C-alpha cells in the first residue's frame, strides 16, 4: 500500500493509550470527517464536510485530552459519519443517511447492498470489533470498566435553539450519568441535563446499548454544544471539566 493510499484509506479506528489504568474507556464514533477520494464527497460541496452532518466538531480533541488526563484507553473513528455512522445500527435509516439535518446526501441515494456491505466491512465492523476485543480482554482480566462516549451537538437544529451547554445521555447507567452531571453542576453557570438534546434508543444508538448495557457495563454518551468547542481554549476547558466530573475509580480487578 502506498503512502497516498494509506492516507486516503486510513485505519477505521485510532486507538490511544490502550493499556491505560483508568476504568473508563472512551469512544469517539464521530471523530473524523474523512472521505476517500473515490466517494467525491458524496456529491456535497466541501463546506458541508466541515459541518456537523459530517462529524462531531471538537469531539476528537476533547477525547484525546481526556485520554491523557484520565489515563484512559480511547477509540476514535477514522471516517466521516456520512459514509456509515458508527453510532447507528446497521441497516437503519440513519446508518447511511440520504438526508442529514436539512441536507440531501446525493452519494448515498440508491446505493446497493454490495456497497452497504463494503462500507460496513471497511469502516463499521473494524471499529466495533476492536472495541469489543478490548472490552473482552478487560472482562477476562477482571478489570472494572465504564464506557464514556464523546459527542458534540449543534447550537441550533432545524431552526430550534438548544439552550444546554452539555447533556449526559444514558439508559441503564443512570447512576453514572447523575454523578457526571453532579460534577458538572459545581459550575453554577452551566446548563446541563440528562438525556438532552437526544435520548438513547436501540433504533438510533449503538455504543451505549451494545457495548454497555448489553454487557452490564455502565455506559453514557456525553454531548457538548459545538460553539463551546470552537477554540482550543474551549476544548481544553471542557476536557478539564469532564476529567473533574467523572467519578474517579481505578481499573482494579473486580473481587
């Protein structure tokens, strides 16, 4: 494989600090807006690839900093969510969208089963297989594990303003979500809440139900408003906030 090919077709998952001592495992499923050249930007203008429809702005940088601050393993995506969304179940409407927010995605219209399978095999399965293997190893070693996935959301969605600075989404891991929210609320100026601006569902989410709830692992999804991550200072502030808010536990063996 040439260097140019490697750049055009990177690994589906970037792994940081895989042997970190923290009990927290970080995921960032929308870390990248990369598309191989053959997809011709799915028929979109280049500016669309800088929007939320293509990736979660600021989420990768927050994840990287948190991985270092917490000594946590982190798994980050290598491709744009527009090719296939790592946080959507395969074959659901949101997996390979033909419409994202108010934008048509021409290159996803009418694709056949072969192309859907190809994207799943190159992008989706390698990412989640790597996460699964890591969680399996932790379980076999008897290590404590909690999953925190890092996302960001738009300040305005289809004309509706979103007032929250951040949300902590959960299904079964209510205690972990409330502990994180309690930590964030030490800053009285923050507007944070559970299950905003979205809720976890099996039709629209993958990591929390599959890697977390189904395995009996406490798992939450943290959403940060994107305008708060528009500068390096904002990214660092939110990494610091989350590092302080996440309940500290070492990944010692479970007795």
